[in-house]
C-alpha cells in the first residue's frame, strides 16, 4: 500500500461524498495502491450511513465508527492505528484541507523528508476564528515553551516510520501536532492554498478551545507550576520588603493605627492565591488519575472494508 488517507469525520454527511470524489481523482494520479480511512466520531447526523454506502461501492474506502464521541485527535489516532500505507496523509474532512494539494506533499516527501506539513498562508476562516486561533496558539506556545504555528495544523504527509513512532505514544490526552513535534525526524513545510469550508461550521467554540488548550498544557508542560513558584517568590520578596519598611516605621513611631484595609486586602490576596495554586495542582493530579486508569484511548464500534 503506497498511501493511506486518515480523516476524522464529525457531522459531515453532506461533505463526505465530495471529499471522497476529490480524493479518488487525486490519488489515482499518484498510485492505484491507496486507502481512504474515514473515522466517524459518533456525530449527531447520518455520516456513518453515508460512509457505509460509499464503502460498499469502493473497497479502497474504509470506515471506522467509534463507540462514542471521543474527539478529533482520538479519531486521528484510531485511523493511524489502522493505516498500512508507506505514506500516511492526515487531513480534516471539511475540505479546507484541499485534496488537490496532496501531489505536492507527496512529491516533497519523496525528496527525503519524513514529515511534510502544509502551511496555510492565507486562511479563509472568519475574523473571529482567526482571532481565536491566534490567541489559542499564542497562549499554547507560551505555556508549553514550544512554538505553535497557527498556520500549520494536522494536514501533512508522514512516513510509516513516523507513524510507527506516533503509535508508541499512548498517553490519554491527545493532540496530534505536539505529538508530531515530539517524535522528531526530518521535517519540512510547503505552502498550500486554504480551501473554503464546504458546508456547516466548525465544532470548535471558545469553550472547547479552552478545554483543549488546558488539556494540552497540563499534558505537555509544567510551566504553569513554575510560573506560580516564581510568583510566590516575588510575593514573598515583596512581603519581606514591606515588612522591613513597616518595622522601620514602627521604631520611628510613624505608625500609630494599624491599617485595617491593607490587612484585609492582603488576606484576600494571599487566600485567593493559595486556592488558585491548590486548584492548579489538583488539575495535574486529576490528569495523573486519568492516566493511571490505563483505559483504552478510544473504543471502536464498527469497521468496514478491513481484512480483520
């Protein structure tokens, strides 16, 4: 098998036929040995029925239905675990990742690159989506200590060597781009045209972006704890300095009435900081609790056109 396509599907029943049509047209120009793996993440529409129909007509199309909604990056993992191609392409199903860019990715990979990522220079998203992405990736870059490029997402081609390395990463919190960054290997980028969304709207709202960002930070970085340690040291230094100043004033008889307001403000400030620190530590402990359960990353309900 030369090429495997892995695409997570969520509420995309109207998009799937167009996606498969364009993928078939492009892939036939590269090789007859290809597979298109559509991973249905248990959406609320009839996406699985559409996948079943297409799979019955074309054995190159393979379907995986998860037992419940696990999330985009878990669906990607399910597809990667079943991909057998020498090269694996990961792409979203909404056609903003244009199938017509695949030949350029494949050509660049054959030049000796293990990973070729698509860089979207001119994104077609709305202003609000661009703004949320900029904030999301900027915050993520700072708190994880790694550069997160907002113009690069999941779309790219990966050698099977890279995929095998990614399969070894079985942590319960999944975020495909950071996992790719962690495994290493020779990597390059090509500029691609960012397509318009074929139908519907993105399922990522502010709440989901916040949860995803928090999970990624807690799973990949201890920087929030280190920032709190620094904050604690600064507060301790400031308190010590203020204490010395007030002590000097006391001996100089410059303090006659203790300050009730400053006392209350200090108590509330320190109390709030303590609760915040305890809450953050609790979040890390919660993620450790999730990990030690050793539950499967995802559960497959049905599979179509796989040999086993």
